[in-house]
């Protein structure tokens, strides 16, 4: 059915999670999980819409809303069929618009807004095809997959032909991995037991509840007080036992030297990784930290703005785990580029998924990575935070600490109308309280 994107609406959606300190860490002490929420409408007679979000922590969400409006002329009036016929060209048109790229380029609010629009297009595309996004991509040929990727600035380390070869090597076994995922689900770890603002008793309670639900991988927040870090790590290790996997997340709190120093007393708790140990822009700093704290791994990426940063992180041997954010990058097209880079360098992908809608996004990209790109589950897992899923039409399904592949068509990102109305800022009833 032919259809043209006839309209774009955008809303400022904010959940007041700061009231409970859910999501709190050493740097983001009072987060309100928020979404710049985009809906694409078409001129077709059916009711299909494309939904997409970008994630923020409250204040400043209105900036992303304005950035979406600045980009909408590049989408509204376009035929969906022409977009999906060349997704790479569509992404290039959005990201490299001659005037708007000055306020990026490929970073900041304009790139966050790009993610919301691009992912809304993918949501609409998948709904038209009656497939979840992960299945839509898994059914693509290697040539179709690669055609979605912008190789600009990457060809010094990854050519189009190399990308095709990575995908072709896994093509014949895709069906087996897809069947495995449908049966077993994708491995996950839990974050919501270890927020920085939670008191000890609550952390203990949440760890015990998570263990009872089958969780064996836990992430905790650490910060600038070394004694408090040791206390929190000791508390969690006591609760989860010596065999469970523990990860730590500093959320950019430290300088390079501090990161090395703060990790020394934490090494005895056997953390798999330290996440965002320093500035997300400091590629060489991450490399220095990685060399100094080995065998503890270094993970980063939720604030890495584009594929170029990931290219350099991998070139510099600066990370052991790739943790891109599906809203920080410029939508699924750029995510596919980073998946290919990670496969080229042999770096496991464990996407960031702590905020509103991020778990819903992440399940799709990890399935794409396993089925189409890496073909491996070694040291790969999706973050899970048990917050706000009830506001989505097709929320994540987690069984036995594994994400079960979503079955509904789309990107799993569509929120319930009543939730959108309740959390719209500043007039929604949750904010009138």
C-alpha cells in the first residue's frame, strides 16, 4: 500500500522518577526518566503510525522537542516506499542537512532528535511489513543490511565489502540462532537493585527479590566516596554470593587517575567491568584505565555520540564492552554500523538500556547482533531496569533473566495514550500533583 508521511507530532513526556530516586547515580542524582516522543502519521487509510523516542533525564527534554521540529521538514511529505528503498540515503539526508549539521554534527540534541525520528520510521516500516524490527532486519539480505549503513568516516577500518563478508559468514546459520532465541531468550543483567540513592535495606531487599526471580548478573553504582563504594560492593556481594556476576558503573564521575585509584579496593569483589569510569569523550583515558585495571574490563558507550567515537574506542583498545545507547546514536541505521564495527574488532555488545523505552529498544538490537552479525553470546547481555514498562503497549517480557523476543510488529516503543497524557510535561496529571 502506497503511503506518504503526512504529519509529525512530538510531545515532551517526563516520568517523575526523582521522587523515588530510581535511576540515581554518582552524577545524575535526581533523574526524571523522560522521552521526546515522536509520532509519524501517513495518508493511508489504515491506522498505522510510526512511534519513536529519544531518552533524557527531564530538564532539557524541551530542547530535543525543538530539535525534532527543526528536522521534521526532511521527513514530512516523503513517501515511505522511497525511504525504505534506500534507508542509507534517508539517514544521510537527515544527518547531513547542510545547515542543521552545524549544531551537531552527529552529536548533541540534534542527534538525539534524529534518533527519535529515524526509529519512528523503522517502527512504521516494521508495522507495514507486520514484523517486529528485529525480525525485519533478520530477514534482510547482507546487501540490504549494508545498504542501511553510512560508511562515511569508517572506511579506514571497515569497508562495505568487509561488512558484507561479516554478514555473509553468518547468513547460513541465522535460522538456527533465531529459533534458539525464540525458545531461550537473550541473556540479561539487572540494574534496578543498585541505584545510588537507595538505602542499604532496600538494596538488600531488591537483591534478594532478584535472586528469587532467577537473576545471576547484577550492576551497582559507584561514586566519589571510596569507603562508600567498598561498603556497597560488600553489601551486594554478601547478598548475591560469590558466583553471581557483578558489574560496576561510575557514570563518568572520575578523572583517569581517580578511576585507577578507586578501582583498586574494589577489585576484590571481582567485578566483570567498570562502566563509564571517566569522561565519555576521553578515548585515550579509557585506554589508560583499561591497561591499569586489567583483568577488570572497561565498558562505555551510552554517551558516545556516534560511530566515529566507537571506531576510535576500538582502534585504541580502550574498551572491553560496547555499550551504545539506541537514542544517543542517530537511530537504528547508526546502531547497525556500530554492530559491524564491534564484530570487526571482536568487542562484545551490551547495549545501554536503563531508561524509559531503552529496554524495549535494546532487545531488538541485541537480537539483530546475535542473529545477523556476531553470532555469539559470549560476554553479551542486555541491561534491564524494572521501571515504567507498564506504560508501553508491547512491554519487554523477561523470563528467567532473559529477554524473550518481541512478537508484535514495530519497535516495541509505542506508549499507551493514557500514559502519554498523564506524563506530558507540564500539564499532565502526574505533574499537576
